[in-house]
């Protein structure tokens, strides 16, 4: 298994957003929980466990994700895409950059981060990209999930 190194040093919530219902300790706890949840997402990708990777996303009817101009209107469409994407792969490396988490309330926060990945297909072809992930995360049944998000990769030169 590859070594996952992520810069996750954010230690306090963003002070520019008035936070009426969270203490500094609560904000820090939320940030740390989301760092763990996103680390687990990266590890699931590295382990090529598409069920665990897909579990990062909320499965309710109001889930939305846009990725490089394609919209996934529901969790089922995303799940099938993830499942099919993993089938021809030999290996995956996934790494978050510095994650900027803004706690909004005990069960909601925003996330902004770079996300890099390298995939090696069974054919030997390698694809590498870095992109930006941004979204709204919710805590549902004690687990942080992406409710609405956008991911776009940097254009290759």
C-alpha cells in the first residue's frame, strides 16, 4: 500500500464566518473528523475498494456532484461510474492537498482542497491529474459525507 501524506494542519475554523453555534473546540473537532473522513476516502481509493470510496458520498435524493462538466444527479449514477472506473485499474494513488474546512454547524461544513491521483490501468497506461474538490459535507449517522460537491481537474498541457 502506498504511503498517504496529506497536509492537514488546519487547526481552527475560519474566523471570517460568524459561527453562532460552535465553540473553538467544536470547530476543531469537526475539522479533525473531516480530515479523517477524507483520509479514509483516499485510502479506499488506494485500496481500490469502490464501496468504501462511494460511501464518502451521501445517498439521499438531494445529493449532487459535478465533475469536469458532468453532473451526477443521484448517488446511484455516481456509484455505477465509480464501480466501472475501478474495473480496468491495476493501481490507484490518491492524495489530498491542504484541506480548508469551514465548520458551519455541528453536522455541516464546507471543504476546499486540491486532490491528486495517479491511476495505472491493467494495460500499463498511466494517468495522473490534480484537481480541486469543493463541497458541502454533512454528518449523517455519525459519518461525514459529501452532500453537494464539485471536482475539476487541471487541464493537461
